[in-house]
């Protein structure tokens, strides 16, 4: 696996994240008949919260992002995008494990939504997410916190 690191996002990252979102979601949005070149970027801009977002860097360069937004009953895993050239390399799995470890340590459930038919759903299912609800476009999933003893070892960062 390629070396990677997480760094806190800043407001200056919004355009890179919006562009990556447009690239990563394009095929799924087209398949669902929901693709709009402007809207896909604007929705990210409208909801971008640097305080809850991390940038994934590979060899010091922007490679992806992920947000973990606190809510009343859980944390929401959002804006989890990785450059297509790095998908399948194990980086996404490692990033997800790290964030889930943090939530498990705090005893916090994690919620997310994924587009219907997205291959990302299998990644989430492998990490203990289960179906909560779904509609014509989105699948909402939840993962209860795990005890430290039940976790698999994490890779040090």
C-alpha cells in the first residue's frame, strides 16, 4: 500500500474537494439520472465544513478527503472521496479504519449515506455498516461502536 497521511482541511481545500467529488460521483450520478455538472460541485461547496474534514495526502499531494460530522446521536461519515487512480490500493480502507477506531474509542455510532448501486457500499459493509433505510437514490447505513477488544489491529500512521 502507498504511504498516506491525513491533515486537517482548510477553507482553501474546497475547490479541490468539489472537483474530486464531481469526478468520483459522475458514473453513479449518471446511472441514477441525477448528474448535473454544476450541482454536484455546488452541493459540496454548500456543505463543506473544514473543521470536520481531513484531506488525504499521498506523497505530499492531495489525493482525497473525508469528513466526520458530529450529530446528536452519531457521527456522519461524509465526503469520502479518493482519487480514482488510488481506489483499490488499500488507502480508503486504511482511512476508514482509522476514523472508525476513533469513533469506537469514543463509543460513537457512525452513519452515512451512499448512492444506490455504488461499489463503495461493499467497503462500508465489510466494516460493519448495515442498512438503516433507503430511497430511490440513497442508501443510509449505520455502524454501532465496537469494543476495543473486538477490533482488528490498526495500521499505525
